[in-house]
């Protein structure tokens, strides 16, 4: 009798769980725009989650690592710094590959290697071997930034990219929370087990990444929301299709800037060349003044965040006189505030853009950066966790709220054919600064301020200065941003030549123009019914030559001559 009752209760619990999962899946489909969009967003969020979980695990395992390997705070900082530093260097070649090869296959292969490097970290027998394993880990984690940015640019429309980045970057915070709370508690029993636990989801994630569709390069909004979903309520499919035909590859902000007649930067227009190599691409990316401002501000914000991820568990425990378990719970509450900020920042920037405020995304980031620099001061000075909690939660929200609009804004100031390389370059520069954070935090704490609680307290207070500098830089960028958006919109139409492979290394046709007439056949000639608007597509490459700019801008070269496009201006 009792056995039947237990069996009945188990069946009821299983049915309730199944029903709850189904309702959650339906809700996600409605909010995100359909099953395929849900799968893409969740997988990309998991990629960033795995990276941040790894970084946070080092900080959460700091006590266990110090005792087991006989190291200090400077060595803990070095473990994180070398991984970030190597990742910064490798982000450049991954940025080039993101503009050249099948991105989903490349990201899947990198994730498999990632899991293997985590296993290597767990088996390291000394600090030196663990340091070498972290070097290898940093090399493969560099793939995430450039590839994710390039995929988001092609999969989603410009007017919703801030919100999409909010969802994806939430994964980064969830991963950090897992690193702090879950693997942090596991490390109290074994730091090796903490690293080993993270290797398992890496292999599972790689399988899901491999199954994602590869979007067309230069396209925007490849994943249109399903009819009846929330994103579809704010979108007009016919209008978006017409805009894509009239201004292929241009984001909403770029179309708005050009429609308003904002003058582009002629210096950048002359420099733009879709076939530029990495050195020329670096010159161009760093010549975009708004991009430099966004890189500097992002480096400052991530510099502080990297220090928090590495040393926050120890600091919270000692500053507010709590146990490690309670400190991890406080950090979990802090993470809730951070998630709230990141979910607000992206949609708010999108809203301002839809209302005609071209610089709205950068303005949101500037205000958020100012608030975070101010709110952390009282939280770092008090010894009471109750008094500090409101400041920490709101400050964490303000710190993270700037990331989604900045990531979306970077796509607006770069031509679509340069998204992968530009993201690789900015990741290299930002991560270079970010990689120094744990080492400087640990060094200042131990060598300058004497170590312990007060050493970390003074270190965190000093490191608020980069946050203040980030806010000042962003307010300057608000004024410059429209010019760089207009420039990117103009040069996006100048075309691109980007080889695309099918994942096996064999060139595959992927064009913004027509597909070939049949297997092994050449695409249609320019000016024939198979080409669109004077576009030329060649097999094995993606080559689009846009309309020539003439004295009569309302007429394209095709309309004027009735033939293919004229020579490039």
C-alpha cells in the first residue's frame, strides 16, 4: 500500500515537472520568437556561460588552491591573467577566421578543445603545470567573442540586437554564478573536481553548436521571429524585407543616419576596403573614434569585473564577517541584480533607437557606468552586509547594464564585412587590459596594501577609478557616434569578398545574391535575371559589388545603364 502511494506521488511529480517544462518552453518560444531562435540564443548564452564559469571557478577555489599548491593572491591573479592574455592574442586569428570560414563548425571544434583543456587543468600536479594548462585554455576560449558577434549580426535584425545581447550576456553572468556558488562549494572538497565538473558540459555544448545553421554573410535578420510571438509584434516582415533589398547589410541605425543626411567621415570612407588584411583592418578599426572609446570603456568595466570575479568571494567573506557559504549566497543575490541590469540595458538602448535617438545605446551605457562608479563606494566602506547589499545589487546592475547596448552599438559602427575582425581586434585590446586585472588586484592587495581584508578593500576602492574613466569616455562617444554610424552604413554598400567553407575546408557558395542555377554551374551574369541590383556572385566566394555612387544618387548604376554595375568609385 505504502509502495503504491509512493509510486503515485512520484508519477504526479513527474507529470508536474513535465507540464512545467512544457509551459516554460512555450513561454520562451513566445518571448524570444520561435524554437530556432530560442535554440540559437540559449546555445550562444551557454558558450559565454562556460567561459565565465571557468574564470569565476579560479576565484572561488582561491583558498583551496593556495593551500594545495602553496601560492598567494598574486599567483591566483596570474592564473587568470595568463588565460585572458593568451585569449587576447588568439582573438586576432579567430577574428579573421570568423570572416572567412564556417563559424558554427569552428566554434564547435573550439569548444571540444576547451573541454579537453579543462580536464588537463584538473589533472595538473603543480602550480607550473596548472599555469601551462591555463595558457592552452585561454587560446581556445578566444574563439567565442569574434564568432558570437559575427553570428548575432547576421542572425538578428539591428533594431533588436541590444535585447538579444541582453539574453546572451545573461549566460555570462549565470556562468559566473555557477562558478562562484556551485564549483566554489565543490572546491571546498576538491579543487580538481571543480575544474573537472566544467569539462562535461563543454562536450555536450559542442554537439549543440555543431547543429546550428550557418547564416549568410552580409545578411541581417536571418532568424525572423515566428508569427504571433512577441518579437513579431514589433516587426513588419514586409517592411524589413523591403529595407533589406534597398539597403542590404545595413543596420537600422545606419539606415537612420543616412536617411537624416549625417555626414560620414571621408577619411574612413577612403580607407575602407572589404579585402583588407588584418593589419589594414586593424588600422581601420582603430581609426573609428567611437570604436576606440567603446574599447576603452569596455576595458575599464571588464577590468573591474575581472577583479570582482577573482577576489569577490574572499573579500565578501572577510569584509562582512560571514562564512564562505554565506558569502557565496550574497554573491548570488548580487548576481540577481547584475542579471536585472543586463536585461534592462539592452532593450532600453533598442527603445531609444526605435524612437529616433541614434546615440541611445551609447547614452544608456554612459549613464550606467556613472551610476556603478558611485554606488560601489559606500558598499566597500561599510562592514555590514545588510547596509552594503542595496548598493551592491544596484551597482552590479548598473555595471552590467552597459554591456548589451555597447555590444550592439559596435555592430552599428562597423561594416558587416568587418564584424569578425573588428570584434577580434577589440577583444584583443580589451582582454589585454582585462588580463592584467587579477594580477594587479592581487599585487596591489599583497605588495602595496599589506594583504588581507584591508588590502583587498583599498584595492577595490582604487580600482573604481577606471569605472569613472569609462563613464567620461562614453559621454564623449555619444556625440561622435552618429558620424561613425553613417560612415559604416555608406561603406557597407561597397561590397565584400569573403571565402566561405562548408566546415570541411572545401569552398562553398554562400552569397547575398542568387544561388547558382544548378550543381557545378556558374551563377547568372551581371545584369541578367539571376542577379539582383547589379550584384556579382562568384563560386567559392561571397563577392558583392554594390551600386555605384553617382551625381544622381537616386539612380544606381544598373538603373542608369541597364547593365551590370560600373566600376567601383
